[in-house]
């Protein structure tokens, strides 16, 4: 009957319901109802006991981490069933293995998105029927899954945001009037402080606002092509009206439509016409002609069928037909590639190319990574500053040895250096600025209570929003041990430096290999500030450095940089210039490459399924500089990784004197504790790597080929000693036998039969090595990339019977081969 559809939006974790309500319509009422449900949280840090000193050595973790896991087991044993939330799949697998080792009586399951659906359902059922005491899980159990009655929720390390904590603790006592009970457990002072702030905010219902990106051109591009596909042709005036009425596209102008449509038309995804009066009637899109037929009161001629390459009859050219008024502003319409694009891009979920990750020691696949990981590397697997990328997968740390763009896999080796922290542990959710700034405020409260500083009335208000902040440490839900740990860290820092980094104080420290900026502004603001300072340092040194970002600090590793310059750039750069600096410098960084690959597929610049490593992305970036394509790439980067507006506010507050900047001595708050090492399995030592390599080589199948009669014998390397007359040919008795992996049998025979001097020399060396060193030569020849010359070089270096030295030499040769194979 023409009545409007009523839309109802429901959410328990929206911090800005008025802004979100605009998505539902123009005339929307917001009803913020209170609930009888209560949330109770406590941040726990367990004191270290003697058993933790012993147990930590067995598990290869710190005593503090062992104490926390022991306390976690006690909480599960006291009140089950429980959900134990962690922030990554690696952590879920590692914790799921360690808890039963600490408390064998506990029945622990693991639940995350990488597990098969059947496995996840089995875990959920076992928890419901009491076969499990606890389930270690990621966000896979955060939303929308009914898992029955849960006694309590245990969060290991900070959940990074208030809404995530509320979603997780909402699983406990899930009923009207129930109490959501939860513990946040940690063992590092930074993380404890973040947990304390999130705990206080969660219990007070202070949820972060939901943010979204304005004018996302990928969404607009999708809509333009879909409009053309669905309606055949759409007037430009109507397209502009549709976008301008959407709250997500404020200030949308006709030029935005034209710029975007031109890019799509260049790729034949749509046709785009701004001057339709020049188009003859027989070349109008079918939808325009049909519209003309429907509104015309006069008889119209039959529209000629167009055949590519053939001209229309002269009689058609002599006829003049007035263009419908609706389409006189121009139109977008279907084109040659419209249908193909639609079938490949119905979803707005980005198309990502996946790459296998293979262990160079065992040759086994250990997992997959997508292009967002691979496109930030160079061809040798190095970061922008030339250091080898270390990362976490399957609960362990790995080092990339080869990232050949011609291959669809990465070759990695286990990281054996226990002191080497991984540079990439997966992109964890960012810590919001409101949480980080309150961490800074909490530091000031501790310093105040110990008499280090005096706080004025204005110090109890947020410098960004003017919001009043708490005045008591007791408002933060911390146990005595948790409070003791963060207090000791803050007091130690004050005694060393005399200053405390907070929401109103930025401190700059010089360390051995980096400059650390302690800034309590959250991950995304720090990312923007860090890239700005890194770009400024590049203008003086000409070299790009490394940036490591956390919620309360970031560090810059770059040549020829000094703290005075950083302070000068923060104090004197006009805030409005910050975005320009980033816009100029970021297109040269690898962070942009994989986002460009995503955007380019939506705009039809790259085909779906194209491996972006095989495309000259730098040339494409240069080509589309100054267009909506690069604007969209930078817009995605700024929204996902950086808060440019927040960074501008920081510069404004620094330059107005409301935030101070000081160069100080290096203190403990400048040291990063978040290397995730305690949530990883121990790195393999040399002995374990040797055992894995030995297992692989001894289980290879090999083939011997006689140089005299060309007879062939096949065997497993481990059983070589059991062969009858292993050192001679069974057919002719010859003692010169060439060896290779069974997969190379045809090539080996062809080399043996070859009359070319090069091949004959190679096979002679091969057979001489086998005759001289027997099983040791055969083991060496089983190595990837170990040919005759490399085999002889290895055997010359390694004394007879020294198998450990032999495996080490083979391992090093395989790594070198992996690094250099594409140049051969």
C-alpha cells in the first residue's frame, strides 16, 4: 500500500548509536535501554613461585608466564566450564598444548577458524555435555554461537578493545539478569595496564565508537558496475542523486562520479557518456532505446542490428530522433566486460592470492599466507630495511630464506635464535586511542600517589575530548600482584628518567639500535606519527628505515637520525601538512603494494586470480597517481592502519603546549614487552633441526645407475647398508655408480648415457663421491640443490663419520640454494 519498510537495528556493543542510526534511514529513533545484566571483571597477575621457576625451564617460557598459566589452570579447575580467549590462532594452539602439561587432569579443547567445521562443532558439543573443562578459542566463539552455560570467561592478555571484551565476557552466564564474570590474565606491565583500562571501561559501559571510511571508492565502483548490469543504462544525474543521499558518501559531487566512471570505462567495465547529444540514436544503449520506445507517442523506426566492423545503412543516418530528457545529462551503461566482472565480483570481500609456506628442512607445507604478507617483502624475503623477515606460524618462529616471485610458495627455516623476536605475528587488532590515553592517565595516577608529580584539575580531563577521567587507582579492577607489577615499572621509569610518558607527555629515548617515542595515543595514531617521522628522516638520509608500532610507543630504526630532529618535526610541522607528507611518501612503501593489488582488481586493472608479484605494481602505481585509484588505496591504508586526523590533533596539542615533548634517558617503559614469545612453542635448537633433516634425507628414495652398463637399482636411503653388494653393480660388477633422488631417475639415466663431456664429467664426479664415501655421499646428494660439485665440496669439509657436521653442511647448502635458485 506504499507504506515504508520498518527497519530495526539491534546491538549491545555500539558506542555511538546516533551516528550508526543514520545507516537505517533519515528519521530514526535511538532507544538505549539499560539491562539488569552486570559485568564483573578482574585483572590478575600471579606471583612467581618455585614451581614456576622449574616449570618455565621445561616449557621454554618465562617464570611469569608459567605462573599465569598455572593460575589459569586453577581458575578452570575451580569453576568450569570456561572459555579461554586468546588473540591469535597460534596462541590458541600453543596454550591448548601447555595447559594439560601444567595440569594433566584438565580436559582442554581448542577452537579457531582454521580448524575444520566438523572439529569445531565437536569441540562445542563436548563443552556443552561436560566432556571438556575449557575451550581455548579466538574470536571464532565471540559472536553468534550458542555454546550453552558457561561459568566464566578467561581472557589471556589484553583483548585490545572494550567492545571485544564485552562480547567475550557476554558468553558467561548468558541469560537475562545473569552476571558476566571474567578474568583478564597477563604477566607484563604494559599488557596489565591495558587490561586494567579495558576492564574499567567495560564495567562502566564505555564502548568505543564504531567508525567507517567516508567515500570508499571501491564500494562506489562496485555499485556503478552493478547499476549498469542491472538496468542496462542509468542517467548520470540519478547516479549522483543516489550517492549524494547516502550518509557514507558525504559531499559527493558529479566530478566524483565522472572520475570514477572514466577509470571503469577505460577498463571496459562500463560505458560512460557525458555528451550524449552527439551519439546517434542507433548507437544508444539498448536500455535508452527501450525507454524512448516506452515514452514516445510517435512511431519509431526499427533499430538496426549492429554488426562489429559494418556501417549502418544511410537511411538510418538520415533519421533524427530526440534523446529522452531523462538521459540528456549523460549515462553509464553496460560494456564488453560488464558481465564477466559481475560474475567475479559479486562480493565486496577482497580477492586475495594465497601462497604456500614450506619448511626448507622437512620440505613440508606448514601453512599459507596471503598477498598482504607477501607483497611487503622483496624477492629475497626481506623487509624494507633489508633485514630477514621473521614471523610466527604453527606456534613457532620462522625465517624466510626465499620469496621467488616466479613461485607460489615461500621457503622458510626454523628460527634457532631464542633472543630473536618475530617481526610479524599477524596483524592484531589495533588498540583504540581512548584506551591508550587512559593508560597514560593511569601512569600519572600512580606517579601522583607515590609523590613523583602533582596533578592539577585540568590533568583529570582528556586533552583530546575534554572528557573527565577517573581520579582513583581503585577504580581499576586489578589484583594486588597486578597493581604491584605496573607500579614497580612506573616507579623504576620515573627514578631513571624523571619523566613519565602519559596522555599529556611524549618522551623520546635514544637506544642502541633505535629511537623510541613513548606516546600514549593508540596504535593507529602512533602508526601515522611514526610514518610521518620516518618519511621526514628519509628526506635527510635518503634511506628508508624500520618502524615498529605499539599502542603506547613506537620505535624508528633509520640511519643518521637524532632525537632533536624528531622533536623539531613534531613541534614545528603544520598539522595540515601531515597528510600531504604521508600521501607523497607512502606510495613508495610496500604497505601500499598489496592494498593497490586489491583495489586494482575491483577497478578491473588486474584480473581476478592474477598473482600481483608477477605484475610491475610500481609502474601501475605511477600510472594511476593522482586518480581515484590511488586515492582509494591511500584511503584504505589511512583507515585500516592510521588515524591521520588523530595524528593532526596530536601535533596541534603539542604545538599549543597542551602535550609536552621531552628527550629523556632510556627507561623501562620504552622497552617493548610484546614479542609474543611466551605464547609460542620453543624454537628448534640445532639438534632438533638436525633430527628433522636427517629424518627427511634418510626416508628419501634414491636410485643408483651404473656408468658401465647403465643398470638401475632403487632403494630407500635408510636401507642402503642392507643392499646386496651395495658398492657394485649387480649386473656387470662395475664399481662406478652415480646416485640421485628417485624423482630424477630419467634425468640421471640421460646424463649417464650422454656423450657430452660436461655430463660425463658430472657423472664421473658423482660416482667417485659414492665410491669414496658411500652412504655419506648418497645422503648429501639427497639434499635440495646439492649437485656433484657441491657434494664434493661438502665431503671435503666434513671428516668421515661426522654425521652432525654433514647434516649441518647440507642444511646450509640447501638454504643457500633456496636463496639463489632463481638466478641459476
